[in-house]
C-alpha cells in the first residue's frame, strides 16, 4: 500500500511516500543533492526502492527540508541529518520494526553516513557516496555496504581504499564501467542491491 503523507521534522513538515510491504522490515531512502535537482523521485532512488520492495521490505522515501513540499530551507547537509533522524525516530515509534535499513544515493549517501553514528540501523546502504565527504569514524556500529562505479568522478579510489582499511564495518562493491549516475548500468545496480539484501538480512 502506497501512501503520501507528512512527518514533522525539525524545520517543519517533511513530505514522505510510504510503500508498506512488511510491518517488521523497513528502509528509509535519502535522495541526491536538492540544489542540483535531487528529490525523492530520483531515478536511482526509485531503483533502490524497487529492489527493497521486491524483497518485501517497506520503504519510506522523503524530501529533505526545502525540497518539494517539505518545509524549511536547504542547510548544506547539516539540518538534513536532523531530518533523517526525525524520520528514523518516526518509523521506529510508529511501526516498531524489527529491522531498519538506511539507504542513500550521492548527497543522500553522505547524509546517511553522517547519521550512522547517531542511530542504530541494521544496514546502511550507500549508493555512489562522494568520498571527499565521508570519514571512517562514521562507521562504528552498523554494517555498511557502499556501491560505486569504476568511472564515478565523485569517488576517489585511493580515498575509498583508505576508508575500507580503517572501517571494519564497511564493505564496497564496484560496478565496472559505471559512472555516478549508473548510466547503462542500472540493471547491474538493481541486481547487486538484491544480492546485498539477501546476504545481509538472512
């Protein structure tokens, strides 16, 4: 069942779309940079949503503050972490799920990574996380899986290798030939997400 609604956030109401598949398994999806056209209807976010839904995982995708019908103003990734924490708390209180996944693409992956030390999720899924904005101390508790492309201009391979070396909870899957937008590789992305979910949640 798909439902459009609002959740109260720290800067006002946040616009959300819920696809309820399962009472006990939930995933929260974070979209790419709103100042460059990113929102919860982004094509990659929808691919992640579809892969999750096909595994019978309920999903909630939402617009960060100042995007779509969400209230407030863009806050350079600081207030957006608070937005995610509010959504996480709302899902936890409203549904009391057994497991919660946090997933983010690009800017959304950075927000998910920054929020990881403050929440206890069962899996953090980072799709094309820009490495310049990621630190190893983000990954201390929850298992984290990052999916990147070998041709992604926002991912520095040396920085990525350093992150893996310093972060025992971090695993990385690289899609050969994929750019930041997974052009021509979206089917590969979908298949890999399904495999990660089967591995991590069984």
